[in-house]
């Protein structure tokens, strides 16, 4: 009897952890996190798009076996994230990593600091990207978590800035 009570308590605890993790990876979580970053730069909001979500889910499923950060080379803009096993990586972790690249970006030169990346950030705040779809998978063989967000229209076009100067003035 004590064993079954312990097992039941363990199952309830695990269900709570899973529910908390899933609650941090909803479509609205991704949208809200993107829109928070976009508001900070004076850029309009994104909305969730079922076609982009399907695309992201399909590609995440392809990466679930190896968790490699390989771009899909598809028709959409794309940000990828990998978190190692041992932690319940969430939408917030991925989007925060991408947005933190803002520190490496310089609007005046439309470039990143040498040796750094800022293209994930610029895709998050790209003014013309107005639809997103994201997916998260736990990879096989305890390889971690893979997250993808797809953007339409895609951003990061050469010689174009992610937002306009009047947007920057509003920052």
C-alpha cells in the first residue's frame, strides 16, 4: 500500500512538472515573447500561423533523432535552439537567447560585433515578419531539446535593416 501511495505521489509530481513545462511552450508563449521584444524596438506584433506551426513541427520531428542545429533551407525565416539534456528548456529560454543577441547588433552599421551573432535577434524583430509558428521536441537518446521558430515573410535580407529609423527613435 505504501508503495502504491509513493508511486501515485511520484506520478502526480511528474504530471505537474510536465504540465508546467508544456504551459511554457504554448503558441501564445512564443507570440508573447516575440511581441515583447518587438515592442521594445517599436515593431508591430506577430501572430501565430497554423501553416508555419505545421512546418516547424514537421522539421522539429526530423531533428528529434539527432538534435542538430541544421537549418531546413525551407521557404521561411528560421531561428533554431538547442538545450542540452538535464533541463526542461522552454520557449522563454530559446527566445531569450535570440533576443540577447541585441547586445551584439549595431543599427548604425547594420552589423554585428566582430565574431558574434545577431541574426537571430534581427529575425525576431524583423518588421516585415508578421506570422510565426514554432515547435519544440525532446530529442532521442537524451540529446536535449530542439526548438524552431519559422517566420513569414522571412527576414534578414542583405543591406536591409530589421526595423526603420523612426522605430528606433521610439525606443
